[in-house]
């Protein structure tokens, strides 16, 4: 069941816009690719990831937010969350319910693709800039618009939709351009077995007892909580997993700590803010990357 969240006068002041989604088409690559898609091999030594598009700077998991983060160039990877609708359509959304970020209420899985077209995101008042309500995109739309132009990271919030996600990624030739993220090591193994790039995130609590070395044969990115203890982050860095990226970083001090402990990627809600502050460490000051 989907319910409307009412607010006095809200409907009168909200401007609902339709997205014009260019690039990409069924059965072919996005027109922006040129000779071929951008892959993980193009990433710098320390990539910056715009978490949910950079949720402190843009509306999270929105097409306008992802496009703004792409155009600003302060991150080399764009992250977004995925859920699965009643009819199996993968969509870009974080929560299991619509209540927090849209004008509706109810479960995401209760909708089909036709009903999804009526959902509108509700931008937070405290975001910088001016943002209008918009329909949250499907995963196919984001892959068609941005796949191959920048490395993407999607979290599979509903693992039962993993086969459908894999099909969408494969059909567009993006198996080396998209990380598929999960908190479950067994789902990460499935991602790897499907021929995709697997990413495993772990909380500070989980990292206290984790043995990350056990995952090195099938995890491409270990995504570690910036709130974890130094010893736990160091153990992750020494696990043999090729990439260890810290989440969710919001201050320059958090970033600098993660880098000093050996993490080689920064997942952040505020890529623009971090880009304005040089990295500071023992005896070194370097600029945060831009594009």
C-alpha cells in the first residue's frame, strides 16, 4: 500500500519535473562512450567516491544529484543504492520504504514500474543550492546515462534481484565499470561468481571480529567504516584485498586518518568539501583530486 504524505500547502509549492534521460538505448552502449567504457583501470591511486551522489551536497540517489556530482568532477566514482519493485524492476533508492525521501509512504517493493513513475523525491531543505522534486530513476536509466562515462558503485539492498542487476550490467558491457556492493560476504561471493566486481562493506562493530583475509579471493573492494579502531582498519589494509576504501567520510580529518592508516579510497557524502582541503599527513601536503 502507498500513502500520500500530506503537508499544508506543499503541493502548491512543489514543482515536479520529468527527467529527460539521454544516452543509452536498449541493445546498445551509451552514445557518450566513444571508443569504449571507462573502467576501474582508469581510477587514480586514491579515488574519491560520491556516496549516494554526495548526500550532503545533492539530493541522494537522484538523477540530478548524480549528474551534478559527475559534472563537478570532485569524485571519480558515483555510488547509489538499489531496490527491487514488485515486478522485478531494479530502481535507485536507499530505504525499504518511501517515507523518508519522497512525498509518499509505503514499501518500495509494493510498487510496479508504472506506479514508480508517480513517485517524487523530496529534496532536503538544508541542501546547498536549489533542487526540484523529481522521479527517482531506475537502475537501467542510470547505467544508460552514466555507465562507461565514470566508474559506478551500486549497493544491492535486495540481493534477490542480483541476477537482474547482473544482466543489466552485462548487457551494457560494464562488468569492469561497476562495483556491486553488499554487507554480506556470501552475496559478495555471488557477485564475484557472476563475473562482476564485488564490494563488501563492514561496520566498525563487524570489523572487530572480521578476518578480512578470508575474502581476498572474491572481494575486489573492502569498504571499511571510518569509525573503526586503528587496529581493525590496519588489519583490513593488510588483508590482501586489492582495494580498501573508507566510508562514510565527511571531514578532512577523517579522510587524513584513513589515508594515514593505509586505506586507498575515500567514500564521502561531501566530495566537494574534501576537494577544497588538501590532504595533510606526516611531512606531506597534497591536493585532493579533481577532474
